[in-house]
C-alpha cells in the first residue's frame, strides 16, 4: 500500500461554513497558551538558536565578546520568539465564539506564506517571553498551487516579563485543500537539484567571504541609496540543516511533538495531526519537511524547508550587514516559492531609501532569496536603524501607546492568575 492510499482519509475540502466561522475570531485578542521548546532565555538558548540556522555572529554565540558591545552581553537573534515563549495566563476568548470555531479548517494543510515583524526590545539571558494576539483578517483566493485557499493574517504581540513589547509579528497563513494540491501537482515534474564539484566550490567561495560586520559601526552617513549589500548563500539545503534548525528549538511547541510516550499522548490529544505512513505507522503531518513521500502525497516533489527558517536567513543577512550597533526595525517577507531539499538560496539586496525617523538614521532595504533555478523564492523589505555621527547611537523604537497599555494589562492579569495557581 502506498502512502497516498493511506492519506485518502485525510482529504478534506475547505468548507464555506469554516470560512464564515473564522470571521468570528477577527479582532479578538487572547493569551497565547503555548510553551515553546525554550521557556526561558539563556546564553545557550541564544547560541543554539543562532547556530541552528547557520549564524555564528559572536554577538549571539560568544558571551565574552558580547560583553564589550553596547548591549553589555549577548542578545538573541531577531526571530528568537519563534522558539522561545512561555504560556500566558489570561481570560480566554468568549465561550460562544470558542465553541463556534472549534475544529476550524480541520484536516486542511496549513503553511506560513510570509510575515511582517517589528522589533522593539532585545531579548537577553534571563528573559521570559509571553504572547497574546489573534486573527486580523481572512480572505479567500484561488491559488495556482492548490485551487481554493484561505489566507489569514494572525497578529502576535510578544512581551517580556517586564511587560515590555519585544516584537509584533503578523503572520500570513495559507490553508489549502490537500487532495486538490495533489491533483494539480504543479511542481511534481521539478528536477531535484544536483551539483558539480565546481558549483560547490563557487558556493563555498561565497561562504568564505561572508561574516558579520561586528564592532565596526556602519555609520548612517556612509550609506547611500543604491548601495548593494554583500551576497549571502544558504544551502544546498540538506536534512542535516533541518535537524540543526530543530535542534535550535523551532518546531516543537506549537504541536507538542515528541518521541515515544510523549508522542503517544500527543496523538491522543490531536489525532488528526497524525497520518499513517506507508508502513501503517501514525506520524506527524509536519514530516512533510523531512519525508519526501509524504510531501509528494500533498502535491510537492520533495520535502521543503520551514518559512520561519528562511525568515531567520533573511534577518541574518541584515544583522551581518548592520553590525553590533544597528537595530532591525521592521522586516516584511513573503514565501513565494518552496525551498526544496537540495536547493540553494542566494540572498542579495540594495538600499532603496534613507531618512531620519523618530530621531534615528534609518535606511530601507529591498532584498530577496533567489534559488539556483533563478527564481525569487522570498522577496523582502526591511527598515534598519544605523548609528549616526550626528544623531548618535540608535534609540530603540517605541510601540503604539494603546498597545503598550494593553500589554501591561495582559501581563498584570497573567501575574494575578499565576499567583492564584501557586497558592
């Protein structure tokens, strides 16, 4: 029996009823009740996360070096909130809405298409992150990949134990019908990447030229519109890369995956997340990121990366360039094409804007990841604050005052409930 045969019971169509029910959640903020793989930040948390996506910046991985920077110690890479979070206590969404939206889009394939993130505070050893948020929008589109799709934008506000807003992320979520994805099979004739020794040597030359700017300030006055950023390479993507990214902490918390008895208990909790493989063994749907056969059963030629992984790569491109004294204010990215096992992504970009904003010298960057096939897989834009000889060191941006007050109230409610559970 093939794995495709095994997955027919997992074929679900997008229901009009689910689309309408999903709109009940719009504008409702609720605490994020997920413990990610890391629950409290440490020197090791920062180092492992950075190394997991291929970033050896000493600001992240060398505490002695980091102690000599403006930060006085290690700070975490921008995307750390994807693997570091503790369950926030708080008042749930109203019971009638919770019941009305139970089982929403059950059995429908979900993937991250892109994200818009703003950063306000660094994350340091000893910090704990919490989150609250909800759905901002729901839209139905016809996708070239899978026919009808539902596109939702989910906002998450990440706060630390001091109720300071660390980051605000808006994630683009796309739900597609698995069976229609297979039937269309748009990418099934894609030829897996292969490389000659000469091509690997060319990739290695790019790696050899890379490195963080580090302690040397990139002064705002020295940057001009039209400046090209150095090229960065990521790949060829291997299963080892996927394992390393998981080892950094991503991919465990949202679904509760684990081995042996932990896996069994999770299968009882979310049975539809487990689909039998060709041997009849229930395994996580998430394995499409490392198992070709399962990925092929939903319309892809082979396993592919996580959207978050490429977002980490894109931030890596910017943090290498801006140096220790810079600050990534905002990044918007889109996952336009899949990044399959064996693919290589070349990241290039240029400065397209320069201005003074809220006391900081900032620049706008347009950049993108382009595969060895010449396809732009992840276009992105960003705003970066740089130190200035005239304006001084970068001042951290401030969030909206109304949202700041809401964050304080959410953390106060969390602490109130936490005290009650500890009595």
